[in-house]
C-alpha cells in the first residue's frame, strides 16, 4: 500500500482531517469503560498489521503536514528544540534508530545506505536526500536530534541517566499537551512530573522510574496516554496558551462533535546504545468526537469514561469546562450495550 | 532477566597467568548490539548441575559490532564461575550472553575524566577509553596492581602519557592525594577495583572537598562463597538449601523460583526481595540497600548476600 498524505493544517483554518482508514487504526486509549491511572506498559513494537503498533515509528497520512506544522512552530520559537551539550551522542543514537527503523519498515518511503560512517539518507515524502558522516555534526545542516526529529512525527525527549535518576536534557517538543521543554529542560523525572495530580501519592512515579532505569537496549516499550483538545491543534504549548486557551470557550452543543478532539499519545521508551540515554518519543493522534463515534464501541466507551471520570483529572486534562456538553453529545451514541474488552474497534 | 544471545567463543588468550581474555562472536557473524563504555554482560555457565551467571565488563570497542571481549581473573576461592571459564571454555564453545547493560557509564558533562583502577578493576575502563577517544574528551587513567601477573590491563592499554601504571610489588604506589589535588573544576572521578581501593578513593575525595555527584564507583563484586544456610519461602512454605559455593539467587533459580535480576553484583537493585522474618544476621554484601535498610533486615539482595542464624523467611 502506498500512503497518501493529507494536505491539511493544524492552526488557522484547521483543515486537518482523518480518512476512514486513519480513524479505524487510531490507538484508542481506553481498554475498558472507566479510566484509572496505571503503568500500562507493553512491549513495542508489536500489534495487528496496519495498526500504529506494528512498526517502531508509525508514519501515517498526516506525516507531511505535521512536519510543515513543526517547521512553523520552530520558526516562531527555536527553543522548542534544545539539546544540552552532553546530549549530542544521544542525538546520534536517536538519528540512527529512526533512520534504520524507517528504512526497514517503509522501504517505499525511506532509504538508508551505510558504508561505515558514510551515510546516505533518502526521505521521499519530504523530498530530502542527504549524504553525511555519522557522528560528525558538521556534515548535517543542524544537530542530529533536530535533523531527524524535523522528519519524524511526534515529540521527543532524550533522558540522561545519572545519580539513579533521569534528566530531561534534550528534546524536540512542538506537539505537546500543555508542557514546555524550555521550562522542563534539565529537570529530573520527579521534577518534571510534579504537576500530575494524585499519581505521586499512588507511588506511580517511583515504580515508573525503577522500570525505566532497568530498561535495556533491544527491549523497547510503549504506553498510551490521552487528553482533550479543542480544534486539531498540535502546538498546545504553555508558550502559546493565549492562542489556544480561549478556543475552549468556542465549543457549543452544535459544534462539539467536530471541534472537540480526543488527543491520544502513543509514548514509547528506548534505551539508546552509545549514550546509555533513554529516548522518549510522544506521538500525538487527534480525532474529533464525530470520528471516534463512527466506531460504536468507542462511542459507548468514551461516553462512559468521560461521564464518570474523577473531577480532578477532568480539570487536569483541561476539559472540565466543556465536560457537560461533551458527555451530552456522546450520550446519543451510548445505548447501554456492553463493550468488548481491549482497545480495538469491533469488526 | 536480560534478553540473551547464543554466541561462540572465538579467541581465548591468557593475558597473564591469572587473567584470560575471551572473545565472543555471533555464530553466523551477525552484528552484535553496540554499547556504551563501562557496560557489562552476563555470561551463563552450565556448570554441572548448576547454572552460573556471572557479570563481566566488556573490554572491547563499544562501536565494534563484530564481537564482545571480556577478561576473567581466575579466583581460586570463588564459587567456581571464573574457574569454569578458565578450565571449560575453549574456542568453539557456545555460551548464552546477555545484551549489554551499563551501571558504570561516563558522565558526559565532565570536563575531564579521572579513571582509577585496581587489579582486575581495569576492565570497564578499557571500553571507557575507546569512548573517550571517540568523544575526544580529556582524561587520565591511574592503574594499580599488586604484581605484573595480576596486571592484565598492561597488554591491552595503549601507550599514552595520560596512562599511569603502579605495580606495588615493584615498590610503586598510587598517591591518591596527588591524583585528587589540582584537578580542574568539573572533573569526574571513576574508581573500580577492590573495596579497599574504592573506599580509599571516596574518603580521599571527601577530604579534598570533591562533590559527591562527581564521584562514580563500581565494586568489582562477585558473590562471595560462605557457609551453607537454609531459607524458607513464606508463600509456598518451601525450604531451600544454599550451598557454600552458591549464591542465594543461584539457589533460588536452581529451585525454579522466579526472581528478577540484572547485574548479579549487588548494584542494580532488580533482585531486591522482602524478608518476612529473620532470626539471625543477614550478611549484606550488596551496594544497593542503605545503611538503615541493612540494619532493619527487612530486605535482602539475593545475588550477593548470605545469612547466618536460626531462620530466614523470604516473602516469596
């Protein structure tokens, strides 16, 4: 199958859309009719053919437009991409793992030729061809992490391990659920997670850190997270809150199905071989309520999850102000029938 | 438990009468995962009835995917892992090797790296040196050994004005005070070797006002043998005998008790196990539990620690 790339925007006229194919393969984040915190980690990659879990780095119909949107965000605010000086080797690790994976998993889209440290990279969807020397930053137009993440969907944090903790010492963050790399850079695992409600008391972070520190190369993992976003906007950053925050007030009972989006994060975790750092890609999938409700199981389930969610989490995820309208809208898709286990839609 | 690969021994070279170098390659010459300086692998040895797993630092180039090399010192009084390597393993032997794990990485923020090795503790620094060369970062290495028989690193170290070797049999001693004085701000110190050397370095560094975050150590620890003892498992009620030449972890594994592990040297924390009851004294040989945790006797690291007394009940 050759992928067709959508011509669409994530700001302004918000022309973003999902084809039927994209909807059916969404990584719907709820495997039951309620939402509770859990360290819901499983091995990655691995999943049904065509699902976003099949390959190491999923490339979908939004690829080209997402990369254009990233470039706009970076032009406005270069601090969305930062790498502390000791993280360059981790950047090369990331570049290697992404180039090798994409060239193996999407042979029609990407090609990588390697002759020792002389590499030749072809990215057909973006029309890029680059010959460079691996580990020599002067042979690339920018640092290795920036170079490869300008060509890869999702945000990226590179975590340095030291003193029994992980430190967010590099990243490319332009499609985030209201957090700031410029604010978090240099923080440790507990510091950057401090705003998350309830989880600390539950001991979630101690367990998660212990798990991450024990992670070895060749064993990568994923988990799903989610939040709610009004309009299909990738850059919901604190820096631009004045642009997207007020849009929450534009929701009406008439437009909620089109405007209100479920924002799904497919997060994965990779131990990098050369630097011993950990790569943390956070891939964002957006789907409006109408899209979700084309799958009866998901419509029923999302209604139940958002109706019964802990009010603290509704506040933290930023949709408390519109919760009634959202739940009212979704209720028309919930006939009370039981839902099947797991995240995938019924055939 | 680590992901493992079945590799073939391709070279066995005595470096000194006590220390032998082993090279492992993939039987079909497939590339092995590259790694970072200071990483180790766990080597599995089917020693008669017993399955031994020992961790060894990788001494080869981290960027070389064609093979892994380790150096093993023969420990006459050990549990038997190093004797197995020296007597049973020859070119052609196939062994299960874990993927590399790093618990002794360089801190790439350092403006200079001071590496201090004692005896067989030179091994992690051999891969560190390659990484430093790649990163072009300033360093100096100080290597102390009792005798040339023990100084396996001599054959493997490049000639460099930044590498200093002291053989104590020949009357040369490492002067820690001098090494730790007048280093530029932002220097990090790494020490690997016997307990005595590690504590000497850490004490001297503290006296000279070094910040704790700039000090890194890896004890060259394998589980010490000791007196046999018995443990009881609270959940199943089973009792398990730990022989003199077995670690508690090895005894649990032999009894098919599932237990997580990684470094098998008391450093990574993976095999931490709750103690349900303890009438006696746990010999804590690990580097994971804090002083308070040791005193409480409510946790044990089965990879390293032993027990003497009337009864030890594990929450397993």
